[in-house]
């Protein structure tokens, strides 16, 4: 899951207000854009401004998913299960 966030909650509130004013949307629309729940052109522009100009950071935990893969032989029998963390 990806998310754009700020270290300081005060800066986050100020940035949300600024983005809402500049793009002519409500703070809830900014929140949805920062959590990647909206993927419109305006949402992408808000994310870009947040990272480039307002000091936000892109947080991603995609590398922390635990996935398992089955290794099969030529007949389709499971030989081994490998877990990636």
C-alpha cells in the first residue's frame, strides 16, 4: 500500500488546506488522493505538488508483504514452498 504523508501533523494539516485551496477541492478529496484511493489527473497533480513542493514523503510497504510460491515438478506435484518476506 502506498501513501503520501508528512512527519509533522501540523505541516500535514497546512498542506491539505493549501492543496484544497489551490486545486479547488475539499480536504477529503486531498486525503483520498494522498492515500492513492483516487487516481485522476488532479489527484496525480496533488501528489506531485505534495512531494516536490510541500516536503511530503512517499511511504510504501510493498516490500513487506509475505508471499509464498510453490515449486512444482514436471507432473504438477508440489516439491517445495518458498516464502518471500
